[in-house]
């Protein structure tokens, strides 16, 4: 409950936590506990709460805070990043303060739709940093597929140079590999800080991104132990082994990145793995047909077979 | 404080109320009072609170409720419609209950982005109506320029046929004149209810829409007395006189419909007319340059000149 | 047929010409002639051909060239700008060469959708200018409502500084008034060229834009004589008179800016005024219902009444 | 050169052909020949020309026709589908006639952006079918990620019921698996035709789609032999073997589906495999950095290793 503040040195897997509900749509705090423990058993290095995947927009303010507090209570020294994107600057400030007081290590802010041009992006974040002050570490969530806002590498560099509290890039532009390389190369300029880069997009390009200088992943894949093991293999310099393991899971990584239905699949897997009591999303949400479930069965059986035949079989049973 | 429930018979001008803040961004409840009284002096028939123009997305839940309560307290028998659009169905339900308990006459719901096809729209609203029950009157806000969701006339008709609580169409598709005519013609089918249609888009096509069968306006033009007078002239069958008056204000109607800067212009006018203590928007918001203000001066002087020369001069001083 | 090249000094009204078709959808070159003459009688200072409004995307390459040649043949010394936006750079080059050889004074290029960030815009136009060479004058069409590409003033200035062939900004961002002022202020920097700015958006903010430093209009309003007279009154320093005249036409300016239906309205007016033989658009296009036509009748009668009562009555009969 | 007409019975892999250019951007017709032969050696069952991936929008009309003629000349009895999407209906008609006369088996039409509601989609295609007549087989390209137009299953069914020339669905909505299943289930209704469904999206969900009833793939993956072998294994009822093979290629399938950079990767692979003389795209196009190429090297080496160790090693050398 006394995790350190998020810094440029953050590394590893910050799992984007699902938010569990009961079958009738109530926030299920007991499942928050079991899910937190599931993630810890998988070896995650940190948590990201109330992101887009966390159905944060369907929670009340009180519920949001309750989720943060509940995870903090069990996460020990693991850092917790809380999504605080909001249309109003004052709400971003308030949510950030509440999160930090509750024990978060930092906050994550995506740009609101409609920012225009490089200066529009810079100025918005300058406002954010001034409103939050120098003591709240901030993650820039670069997800233009949803926000419609493009982050030019130069703009990110201006922000890094001007605001010390900007410590991490949540990287999920698409195409994004060249941008990642570009940011890493820009950091070679004398005097520029190297920030942490964690990658999203469901992990679809995780090994390529690690080879290009990412520090880990921030995504919600339902087999977090893979994300962790791949990270650790890269940390040991065993890139090919890491990618071998990743490729075994790739059919499911790809299956989960499907728009709209992806979250239903993730929650179904978390439910099957015993991490949450119900796969239910709050309405309006997606759900799985019998056909979808049978298809998932097939994919999971194929995964288990490949894990077994490759000698990784014991690891799937993290729970 | 005991306004009736919104019904298909709603008519007139339901002003979309601005939300006043102090210069340092705090909710200014005293200005809510003075603004409410200003609107009442202008003769509005009802209020719409917490719409897109009302900066509702920058308020906390408590602030939103406080605004509703404050307006209800002064609005007498004028009906109040409260915007309750939200990503989560449960939040729509909760906000609607709070609004109705606070004295609202009905709620307004815009579709969330991403609904797909005619059935996607129908099914979302069917869910809404089931969640809210038959006793909360609902306005469909048809504003695809922002939501990206197209409402086909047939879908609206299916909803009207299936859900009695759908009593009003907030009409602001663009182009929208043909749709308005189409909906009115569809209502001639035996057994179909005629619903209220109030028009938005800043009132830019108000006379054309009234001639095509609209029942009034729901918009936030900063000279609400024009909206009211035009409505009353139409009600008396004096369409040409109504449009003559409208045309005098048209340069300012058009000026206020500018994206992004429009709200700054409206709040500036409300401020100049003494209705609110500060034209400030909550960050991030637009603001006016000295150039913008001088331009507004010119336009207002031109308005006053034309009002004077047309014999309407006395009416601008509603405050 | 020997018009000069377009330069930074371009001023006045460059009418965006409609493209006339016969009732069965064939290109109507005789109506191109009568329309050209109609525009000349209205006093336009130049022409813009094959713009978005000109249904250029529905023409074959041969038809496009035929339209340019036909207008050139009758336009005398009036300058002609030809829209050459295309997905492929080589096609832009080819179309530009064909247009210039046919007698155009310059070409207009809108950015393709998908350009990212300030550098994305700069680099695209740098490619264009390099492909076209220094001898083809170019107009930047800034219409983000359709292209989705934002032009930051700084980017425009970099382009103006680096490429002498960039001589004009077709200004139709919305909101755009502040950008226009910003560009004009940026030109006060020693050494920077002042470029021509013609305004679009159907002329909806024409007087405001002229007061802020625009050099005229490039739009397709179906009463071009108003655009010309307003320009000339501004040129004589009679801003208030100019705006008085504009305001008389504003109800129709506003009526024509309706998305989708706007072109149908313009062609109907041009047809009624005898400028073209058929109001037909090529499929898929919009068309007017009996209701729409009656509404237009009403608006035109109102216009004629106001023109008559203001002493401008004789001017409507430009044809 | 005398391929049959496209019908509901179409099955297998219709490769979306890249369009080869020389290093200086000229259309490279000799590479069209070698590429056609490469595809034939890979065993493709048909071709799709001038699709979005084929850079069709950067070709002149003459070039487009030349590409069709050149492929027809070598494709023997393989069916050829030609993309004819265009803003103007008359252009769709003309391009379709030219393609069919040149030897195409059918044409493919994507909806233009801006169609509204279920009826908007139905009516557009009804216009298309009427313009093309009953003798030109048509493929509906359902790719809302680019067009922004959603195709409801019911609308597709209405079109299938009403227009016999609609013989194929190019399926690439995302999420799309449920829609595919829904269309197949709808076909069980007595009297409804079963149409061919070929899947796109780079093949990312190819095995899942085959299991759900797809008839094959229409995509441009640079190892078409995999697409063919997977199809053939499914045809033999060996779904698990098919998916085993697919999974070996999945890292590259996924790599190629990257927006913007994907085509550069495909052309690079086709170039390395000797199918085309240059990987160049026409400007403006994407290109690969040294970093990108090294990354591709790594992925290809990994592919070759996995193919070898799985006993498929010999098959990569299709050329």
C-alpha cells in the first residue's frame, strides 16, 4: 500500500485490469480482490486501472475510487496507474488527486478528441501539467485510433523537455513501430530524458516493440503470465525465446484484439480462469454467443496443446 | 417547482441554458439564478439543462444535480428537460431518476457513438426505455454531427410506436429539413402518435422548420426573446412577420453557430446582457480575443440599428 | 484565353462553377458556355473549376479537360483556377500540366485525408511543390470539414516561406475567423510574403472575413452578383454598406450551405435564372422535392421583396 | 482469357494483386506479368485487381485498363474481379463495362462514404445494380473501417433477394465473425440464395472465418501459397491441420496488417521473392527504413525455421 511514485524507470508488465461486475451489473468488489490476486500470481509488475478497457466510463465517481482503493489494498509494492482522462480539466485534477491520495503511483491521460495540430496537443498537455503540478507523475496515452489525436514525436519531445512529471509513453499508435524507434532515437540528444515506454494494442506487436526499445507492456491480455515471461526473457537478452513463447499465444492475442467483442472475450477467459465471478459487462456491452464460446474453446485447446508440446504446458495454470 | 411531465404536446422555446462559472472556474450558482430569471423574462416556455452546450461534461455529478435543483427552484411551472446521455446505461438510469426527483419534466438522451445500422439505434433506445420505465418522458436528441449516429425516420417511427415515453424529437440533423417533413408525414398513418419536435442547430433554419411542422426551438441563442417572438408569431399564423423578425437576428444566429467559438460568443452576450457574472468557460474552453469582441460589437450595433429601424427596437432590452 | 498567372495579388470573386449536365446525365457543354457567360455578367473576377462543388469526381478525365477548355475559351482575361486534388502525386502533376496547357492560371490542391501532424501536412505540400515545379501557381484549399486535415498557421507560413509558387489560401476552416487574422498578423514579419486569401464556406462569414483581411471570395453562391458587389463595396471602404447588402442575401446564403442538399439548391437557382438547361446532378446526387422547391420559392420572393424595398431591386436580374 | 462469369459458387483464394511500379514510379507491365505468374504458381483460384491495396486510385484510367488486360492475358481460366468503386455512378458503369469487355468475371463495389442508414445502403446498391444491369456479377465489399458505411445483415439479405447479380460478399467488417455467422444462418431461410463469402482483413481471422462458413479468402498476403493450402485443407475437412499451418504464418499475417506500412511490407516481400522488379509505391506512399527491413528479415527467418521444423519447409519456395 506504499508503492513508490511512477518514474522514467518503470519496466515490465502493467496489466490493464478489467472491472468485474455481478451478473446483474453491480460492481463486484470481491472479484476485484480475486482478480488482483490473479494478476499478482501471474507476476505483473504493476496495474493500470480505469482505462478504456476497464469500463471506467460506466462507473460512478464513487465506484471508480472504490476500485482504486481495493486494488491498492492488495497490490503491495506494485505500482498502480489510474486513468483520469476527462473532458474537463478540473475533473482531471480532482480525479488525479483522489487517485494519488488513494495510493496510486501515477495517472494516465489521453487527449480529448478535437485537439488541432501540433500546438493543440502541446498546449492541452501543458495545461494538464500545470493543473496537476510537478508531483503527480503522468503517462501520455497515445491511442489515436480512439481519440483521433495524432502525437508527433517532436511534440512528445517538447513535452518531455518541458515537463519533468511526464515519465511514460503508453504507446499504441498504429502504425506505431516507426514512432517508437523515432522516440528512442530522439532520446540520444544530449540532455533529453529517456522515458519509459509501455506498449498496448493488445500486445499484437509486443516482441517487435521490445526489440525496438520498449520497456514492457500495458495491456489487458487475459493470459498475463505470457506478457510477464516475454518481458523477462527480453530482460535476459533472450529475444528469440521470448518471441517463440509469444507466438504460441499469438492466435489468442489476435483473437482478443477484435474491436467491440474483445472485452467480452477477455472477461470470459478471466471468468474461466477463476479470476472473476461473472464475465458480465455493464450495459451497453458486448456478449458472446454459443458460437463465440465454442470458437474460444477451440482456440484455448489449441493453445494448451502447443504449450504442452513446447514444454510450457505447466505455466498456463497460473491460477 | 411542480411542473408537469413532458408530453407530445410540448410547444414553444425550451432554452438550452448555459452553465455559468466564476472567473476562476467554480460553478456560479448565483448566476444560475440570474440566468434563469433572464430566460424567464425573455419568455421561454421551458428549459433544457446539461446539454452539450451546458458544459455538462465538465461538471461533477454533485454540481450537475445542484444546477438542476437551482433552476427548478425558480422556473415555476416551466418544464425542465435534463440531458442524461452517458456511456453506461446504469448511469443514464441513475441520472434520470435524480433529475426527475429534483423536479425535471423529462430527460434527453443522445445516442452514444458507435451504434451500427438501424437496428443498432433501435436496440439502444429500447434498452434505454426499458431501463427508465414508462414514467420518465424521453427526448431523442438527433445530432449526428457530433454523435456520428444517423437516425432513420423509420427507426424513429418504430420507437414512437413501441414506447409511449418517447414524446419529443430534438431535431438537429443536417441536412434535416426533409427528415422533419418526412416524420410529420409519417405521423399521418392511422394510429401513430404525433410527437413534439423542437429544433436545434442554433436556430439556423428555424423559420423553415416551423413552416414544416416544428413545434418550437430548443437551442441556446443568446437573444432568446427572438426565439420566443418568432414562435408566437408562427402560433398566430403570421409566418412572414415571424421570418422578418428572424432575419434581423440571422447575422447573429449565424455568428453563434460557429463551431468551438460559438459558446464563447453566447456567454459573452449573456454576460453583456447582465445575465451572468462572468463569460468564463471551464477549461479546456474557447475564449474571445480583442478582435473577436470588437467584431461582436459591430454585429450587435448592426442588430440594434436594424431592430430600431424596423420598430422592434424596444424588445432587445429584455433584461 | 490568355489570362495571366495567378499571383499573391489575386482579389475579388473567383466563382466556383457548377458543372452542368443534361437531364440524362451527360456533360452539357452548351450550358458550360451559358453558365460562363452568366458568371461574367455577374461580374466575377475569376473562376474555380472542378472543385468539390463542381462534381469533378463524377467526371472522366476527358470530360474534366473539356470543361476547362470550354470555360477558358469564353473567360477572356479572367483567371481560372482548376482543382487538381488527387490521391496520387503523379496524377496531380499530370492534371496540373493539362490544366495549365489548357489555359488555367493556377491550380488548387486540398490535402488528402490521413496526413498526420504538422510535418505530415508540410511534407505533403513540399512533395506537391517539387512535383509541380516553380512555374505553376498553387492554391492551398484549407477545408478540414471534408479532408479531416488541420492546417496550423505555422505550417502555412513555413510553406509560404519555402515555396514561392504558393500564392493563395482558400480559407474555409471552421471556426476560421481567428486563423484568418492569425495568418494576416504573421505576414507582418519582415521578409514574409503576403498571400491572397479567398474565403469559402458558401460565403457564410464573408463580411467578417473581409473585415479581417480577406481579398475576396471563392465560393459558388447562386447570386454571384452579391459576392461581387460586396467585394467592390469593401474595396471602396464601405464596409457597412457591403454588410447591409450581404445581410439581405444571408437567408439564401445560409439556405445554400446545407450539407448534401446545398448543390441541388444552387443548381435549381442557376436553372431558374437561365444559366443552365437542367438542374440535374450526376448520380448519386441530391434532388429537390416539391416541398423543397416551394420553400425555395418563398425564400426567393422574400429576397426580391427586400431587394426592392432597399433599392437594390434591379440588380437581381443580372441575366 | 475466357474465364467464366463470377457466381455464387466462387471458392478459394482470389488474391488481391499488388500493382508494380518501376523505381521511378512508372507502371511496370512486365512485373505485372511476373507477378501474375507468381500468383499462379502459388495456386490462387482467382485475382482481384484495382482494389484499395492495388493503388488503383493512383492510376490513370488507361493504366487501370492496361493492368486488367495484362493479367487477363496470362490468367487462363482463373476468374478476375475488378474493383470499380467510384464517386460517380456513371463512372462505375463505364469502368465495369470496360473491365468485363477486357475479360473480367465480375466487379467489386464498395459503398461511398456518407451513405445514411439501412435504406441509404440499400438504395445505393439498387442504383448500382440497375445501372450495371443483370449481366455483370457484383461483389459487395464490406469494409467499414475505410468507408465508414455499416452493412446490416438484413440489408445484405434484401439486396441478395432483390438482385441476382449480387453473388459475393467480400467480408471485412471488424468485428465481423458474428456477421459472417449471421449471414450464413439467414441463408437457411427457404428461397434465399447462398452467396459466396470471401474474407479480407489481411487474413487475420481466416481459420475462424472458414470454420464459420467462408468460402475462401480475398486478400493480398505476400505468401499466397499459405492462403491456398489453408483453403485446400479446409476443403478436405482438415480444419486443425489448416489452422496449424496458418498459425505458422500468423506472425507475418499480423505484421502485414499494420495500417499504412502494410503495403510497403507486402511489396518488399514480393520483391524479395522475385515476383516484381521494385517494391516502390507510387507517391505518396509508405516506404521501409533499414530498421523495418531488418525486422522483416528476422520475421522471415523465424518463419522459415518454423516451416522447416514443421515439415512445410519446402513449400515457401513457391517461386
